C-alpha cells in the first residue's frame, strides 16, 4: 500500500466518521490502525490493520489470513473484550479466555475455516 493510498483512507474515514459501521465499510472509510468495536459484533467483515474490509465468505481472504485473524482474536482477547464491552457488546463474557469464541465475528470466521477444511 502506498503512502497516498493510506492518506486517502484516513481522509475518507474522517469524512464518514459519523456514519453507521455498514456505511463506512461500503465507503471503504474505516480508520487504519485501530480495531473498530462494531466489527466484533457482526458476521460479514474482517477489517485489517490498514482499514481494508475483507468479506469473510469471499476468496479474497485466504485461509492463512483466516487462521491469523483467529489467532489474533485469541491472543488479544483481554484487550478486545474490554473494547467490545465498552462500545457495543450486548452479552456478558465470563472470561477473556472464553470471550473470543462467543463473538459473532469469531464464530463466523471459525465456521468459514471449517467449511474450507472439508
């Protein structure tokens, strides 16, 4: 990714910051470098560190990428749980160890990985 592309992502994110999550995804207007709490409570998109939206069920997200995302969610579960609960979580997660598997995003990523393994 070029510097110009990255700057463009920041500019789009700033212009669309007050829009709902799904509209920001559609406009490719998510701020690079942060985890968006809304991504944890849905089942369609993974947003990478550069702010790029990846549709979970499309071939564009590779199997190794899926595995890396699942590992990241497990490794960062404490921090991500606090982020999710502070912003959008509607469920009580008993512990950081159990938390990732209880999110809609994790369950959908896991199901996609299992479907590809068949």
